[in-house]
C-alpha cells in the first residue's frame, strides 16, 4: 500500500516510521523543508537506536529507510491512504485534506490523527465524507501499541474495516471508538493533565514532585514530563477543544499555567524548554 503522512512533527515522524517498517511505501509531506530534514534524521536515529537495543534488525532499518520519501510539494502526494497529523485546527485540516482530495480522488482513504476534533465535523466539510476515518496514534507512535480507529457518522463501513485491518497490520492494538469528544483515551486522560496542573496551581507541590509521585505509583511518566514530550501547545489545544465540546464544563477548564508556557514559546522538548529545561 502507498501511504502518505501529512505533517512531519513528532506524531507524523512516528506514524511514518511505523508504516514504513510494516512494509508500506510511505511519503511524508510538509511545506517546511527544514522540518522534513529533521524528520529524516529523527527516523534514522530512532531506527538506529532500535538496532543498538536489539529490537530492530539492521536489514529492517535499511528496507524501512528505502520505503520512505519526503516532499514539500502537495502535488506529488499520491496514495491509497492519507494520514494527516497536522495542527489541531479544523479549518487548516479541511483546507489541506480538500487539496489532497482534488489530487487523489474518491478511492483514497483520508484519515485524521486528530486527538479531539469530531470526525463527523471533518467529514462534513470534506469533498468525500464517506472516505473520512480517524486513525489516532499515541505519542511516541513508533513505541506506543494502542491506536484508536474512529468512525464519523458519514464513514463507509468498508473504510472503517479496512482502517482496522491496516492498524492491525502495523502490529498495533486497535480499538474502535465512537465519534465523541476526546474519543476514549483523551477523555479519560485529560484529567491526568488538568488535575496535575491544578495541584501545581494550588502550590500543593511543584511539577517535579508531582511527576515523581505519579511515577512511583507505576506510571512511566508524570503529567508534566508527558506534556513536554507531546508538546505543551498541542496538549493545551486538545484541552481547549474538549472544554468547548463539553459546553465549558469546568472539569475540562484549560489552566493558566499551561497557557503562559505556550505564550512564552516553552513547548517542551522540541523547543528546548517546557516544564523542564532541555537546553543542556
């Protein structure tokens, strides 16, 4: 299968790597050529680390890299399955997806990796609504096993079933979710971040201690380390979206501390600083 991943951020990189490792010819599109260069370097580094740890065979690394291509020209993107992993803004997603629809036609499947935007809303503004589906990976996509597949109200059953088969073929654990705010995982996990921020806001403990306590109870990462990994601005965007979708229910209220981090440009690991300092 020919797969195209739209967006070469943290999620796009991981999704593309997984697709290539599963044997799919995979193109990565981004308008930023420097971002594409970073994506190529990151994927190579991820695979090399896998080889060093004995989790990836050298020949798998080589064949996976051969299956990957990179483009900053949307006209070059021609695929059987397109997975968008761009900014969490409906208008931006629709603009790009409709451009791709003009190039790829009605036979292509158009998947969104959105964390919170209703798939039915995306399909409603799209040229081929029955071809829209949600394929939601979790960060880091090349490591995390779980993937949510979400059906919009308009999604064709064949598209849903083929997407489930695709995800299983990647070696992932697939769950089918209804098109509801936050789907399953983000709805449950949202309070992991929101309550952590509330504890910090009330000066009960600092962010490092909160993370330490959470990790000591069995979690691999505390909320602040995880926000830095995902991207503080991405995490905030999802919270804002869910706050609106749940009619401004206070339990989903975005936190001012997180908003200030984003305003300062402290987006986490990728910017060198978030709740923690990664400059050294």
